[in-house]
């Protein structure tokens, strides 16, 4: 029994689809980790910033003040 060209083409397309599916499944074994909590400290409570009088011989900048103008580009 011989296949004609149309049946052979259909069979080869099916085999190609199966090989493509197998190749794409091989790469799916590794997954990205989305656990971003690894580097964060356990205690995330607010800690007050020490003033310049607490640390000797240190001059810190004053706290940044917000601008009094609106966001105008000129």
C-alpha cells in the first residue's frame, strides 16, 4: 500500500506538530521564582531617623520641603 502525496503531507504535518509540542514541553521544566521576600528584613516597622544631635560630629541636611508651586513646566 502506497500513500499518495496528500496523505503523506497530512501525516508529516501531524508528526511535526507532535515534535513541536514535545520540544516546547521540555523547556517548561524550569519556572521563574517570584518570591521577592527573600531579601527583606523581618521587622519592617517604622524607625525614626536620628537627629544630628544624636550622632556626634555629623551634619545632616534639613528635610526636603515640598514646592509651593503647582507642577508647571516653565
